[in-house]
C-alpha cells in the first residue's frame, strides 16, 4: 500500500508502507515542518510496514525537533521496528555504574 498522510492542525496520521520508495512523499510533507509549527504529533498506528530507511527518516525528524527545540510526539503501536530503534538508542546512551560507587559531577 502506498503511503498516505492526512493532517489536521499539528496532528498527522500516516497510513500504508513507510520505506525507501515512500520517503519522498514523507519528506515533502515534513520538510521544514518545525519552521511552521512548535509541536507535531504523528500517529503511526496504521503503518503496515516500515523498513530501515523509514525508521531513519523518522529518526531524522526526531533529531531535527531536538536541534530546533520543538516537540515531536510519535504515537501508535503499529511499528515494532521503530520502537526497537529508539529503545536501542536509549540503551546505548545510558551508563551502568556499579553499586557502591562514588560519582562526582
């Protein structure tokens, strides 16, 4: 299924397949989005499949929101691959400190 993006105010609903073939459509909707809006909500509940390129384009949008101090919310339970990507990124950014260690800041 092709990628379909619908919007209402700052809420976007993505339906279909987010892959390397549909990234152009995604980018045309979200290029410079944070120049126009301070908050963006993306519902991924109806994404049927996503590949590595699709995960990376969402990660790039996430990084853009951080760089521009804007708020990006991605909601929906549709994409295990996306969840796994951000979960593994979170785990690599944490540091394990042995119990009983003294830490100076």
